[in-house]
């Protein structure tokens, strides 16, 4: 089977693709089984550790929201204190 066979349409490209996939899977199956062992899994984990979690930087918008939320709670506190002072006067 050569490129000439494909050009002469003796072999359909889909058939060739399926045959290559099947052959490659047969060749790779023993290698895949070797990688499934516990020893290889540990080796892979040591060689390629999972990435560390990335902390997101706070955007200016998020900082403003935080400041606003804190300000709201402080204003609410002052408001309560003010009402108590007014009651006593």
C-alpha cells in the first residue's frame, strides 16, 4: 500500500486511517500497561507534580467592593451608636 494506491483510489482514506489506528493501539498497549503500575505512577507523580494552586490577584473592582462593604458596616455601627447617644440626650 503506497501513496500511489491512495491516489488511484484503491484504498479509501478512512480504511487506511482505521487500520493505522488499530495498529498503533496494538503497538502502544504494552507500554500503556507498564505505565499503569504503582511504581510508574509514583515516578510520574514525582517527575510531573500537579501545579500549585494559583491565588488570584484582587482586581481594583474587588478591592473597591471590599472597602465599600467595610465602610457600610462601619457606617452601620456609627449609626447605631449615634441613635443611642441621641436617645440619652
